[in-house]
């Protein structure tokens, strides 16, 4: 009995430590915006802050992404490894890390690969019940520039020629939902107009912010 109890307590402690590890890479900036920083630096976050994109009720996820045989998960870049070499987190885990703020998220931006096409927007709608804009790649890889332009560039101006390791990266798409609905009323190329429609360009050409980064996520 003692061995069973010790085993159970060990599992609980491990789960708690992994949750704390995710929380340690969750950055809140402004009253309603969060950024999961699982990449090797914070280039996208720095650009978001530079442009003043705050208080937009948004969770940005900057990570590796893949399928673990059960569901879609995010994992950190090797420079972010902690105690576990490959810690993996589901959408549910992300919501738990954000905590009570999860109900205040309206925009979910996934800057992670989806090579197996296993990312399920329905999981986002379940764990972030007030989300009305889900941005992701339906199938393929995501790089720094495609992630950034989905946030800062109007959809009619995004590039379709971005390459990552010699492979063309398709622009991210945006599923738009009416509050409380599970089926999108529109799926389109992701662009700034669905995140910050009243933004006025005051920093010159947004493409000056782009430092083409061919790192495969």
C-alpha cells in the first residue's frame, strides 16, 4: 500500500512540476494578453510590444508543435528544456496555465507547426470558451515570419513566398466564430484586421520588422 501511495504521490508531484514549468514560460503583458515563450528568444513578442498590441485578449503560442499519439501538443525549443527533455502540453494544459484568464481570451494564435494536421480548433473552443478567432496552420510548418505576419499584416498583403529550410510556408488561417458557436462562420487567411482592426501604422513599413528567420518549428 505504501508503495502504491508513493507512486501516486510521485505522479502528482511530476504533473505539478510540469505545470509549473509551463507557467514559468507564460508571459502576461497588459491586463489580458499572454505569450507562451517556448522558442529560443522572444522576437515575435518584442515586435508585438513594439507595435503596442496590448489589451487584445489574446494568447500567443510560440513553440514546436506535433502529435503525441493522443492529441496535438506543443513542446519547447531545445534551448528551453528543463528537467524533462521533451515536455509536451495540450490545449487543456495551456488553459490551466493561464488559469482564470482563460475565459477572457478572445484570440488564440498558434505559432507552432502542425505537420500531421492534428491540431483541433474544437479543443480551443472547449478550454477557452470565449474565443472567437483561432489562428493556426491547418497542415504544415510555421516559421517566424508567417507567425508574425498573421499578427501584424493585413491578410491581403501577406507573403505566400516565405521559405523555411527551402520549403514554402503557407500563410496561417483564421477561423472566425460568433460568440458561443462551435462552427466558424468564416475561414480566411489570417491578418491584422481580425485582431486589431483600428490599428494605425505609425512605425513605417511593417516589413521592416521582419527579419526572415528560417527556423523550422
